[in-house]
C-alpha cells in the first residue's frame, strides 16, 4: 500500500481546467477557460458646442471626428549595453512538452530580439524550483520562463510548500500553449483500454504502478482523483517531468503514466508507446484514433495551460517587446508546422491581460476547492 497524503489538498484537482467523475455518477462540468481580456472601444466625443455657440466662435481648421490612432508600442533594444543573452527557464527537465515548445520558440525570439535566448531546465518541486528562480531574477527582461499555471497555483496555495511567490510575483507576457493529459502505456502493454487498467487494479489493489510528472502536481492530483472516482488503489510514482516519466515507462518501472500529450509524442511516433485514453471532451487532433476517457465510460478531463512570464516589476516596454517576439513566432507558419509535428496546441493572440484573467479564474477555483476540502477527513 502506498503512502497517502494526509492533507485535504487532493481536492484541488477539481478546478476549472480539471474535473473527474465515474460514468455511473453525474459528471462535473468543467468551467471553460475565460476569454482573453479585450480593450474597450473608444468612447464617442462628447461636449460638442451647440449651433449657437458655433456661430460666435472664430473659424477653426476642420478636425477629424475619429480619435487619433494609438502610437505603436515603443520597442526595447535588447542589444544595448553589450546585448547579453536572455535566459529562458523551463520548469521541467529536458524531453517533456514544456521543453519542446521552449526550444521551438526561442530561435524565433532570437531573430526578433537580436540577442541569444538560451533555454535552461530547472526541474524540481513541481515547478517550484523554476518559479523561485524566476521571481528572484532582475526585472530587466534577461530572465523569463514558462509558467505551468495550475502547478504554480497549487504550489503557492499550499502553506507547507513555503513558496516565496504568489500570482502577483509574476509579470505575465503571453499565453503559450495548452496540453491535453493522456494515459500512456508501452506498446506491448496488456492494457488495451482504461477499463482494462481499472479492472486489473480492482483485482489486485496496490499492484499497478502509475507515474506522473511531479509530487502534488496536476497529473499527480489527477491520478489521486481518478483512484477515488473509479474505486481503485494504485501505486503512484512521481517523476521530475514528462521526459523522466516516459523513460520510467519504457524501462518497465511503471505500468502506465499520465502526462501531457506533447511529452509522449516522440515515443508514440516511434511506436514505443500508445495512448490508453485522452482526458478531454474531444480526441486529440494529433492522434484522432485514440479514444477519450469519456468515450470509454469515465468522465475524466484535464487540459493544462502554460504562459510565458517574468518577475513582477518588469518595465512595460520590455514586457511588450518580449511579447511581440512571441507573437511573431506564433504567427509564423514554420513555427506552427513544427509545433503541430510535436503535438503542441499553440494559443496565439492571448496577451498579458488574457493570461491574468485565466490565472485569476483558475486561482479562484482552487481556493474554492480548498475551502471545501477543509471539511473532508484526512486521507489515509
């Protein structure tokens, strides 16, 4: 029997981007991600003079009724002062979906910014190591990184994690991508469906080993909730990211893993693994033959969102320039093609305000679940 977490935090898995339930129970409806914030249209001119007043005023040159076009955002020159490199922090080890998308993105950023953008991997603590380094960085734009929004929220809302940051510690720059979660097994696994795995777990409780991408991270919590709703007892094994989880699966150390679909891409295309179930309402656009868990009788959904951010206090000019370089990448047909080849769902056009909206809504959902969890008895 594996060691259980003696904390009600496990219920935070039921948040806006993640809901679970068995086929026999009434499914929870996932809250759709809020649309990105948009600016309000300019108000029509008011206070126009009356006809009588016009007659007594001296003639003036005609003016346009339309408001003048806003000046383009001022671009920050990253080449000044010697043009030092920009460090791009990935919160997981090399090989996972976060690492892949960062390494696809940064060459395009280099082209726009005219300075090197170097990817560094800072796995550990379910993104806490990377997030801590990011918020401690200077606000000069030379250190940015990927934020796994759900993992970040789940960390700083757990007091025992002693995170030095909150949502306000970051400067969102752009939404980057989203990932569907998947159950993955080796190609020669005896489990051909999610039901096969559930049946095996019921027959021999505690003998089926299932990996995830980090202790108390979204995929760990998803596995915990799936155990509860399916009435099974799994042995959960935690890995420091998608890459190590796939390695453990291929090495026969676990029977299945739950990770983002992009992290499974290489092994899937190589024929080493196959998808047991996709945790979304819709099948993967990249692997349309793989059934969803819902199609197999289990109401299980999970889609994680990722954004690019820097430390709070970053000057607007710098953040806007970094954002524009990401926009240029996401607008590139070549970038989109490469992303699709890696099973990455890019989310273009969502700026800092949109990221803040999504982040705030997901944080609110987590807080609500934590309040509900306080009434639950500790898990064994």
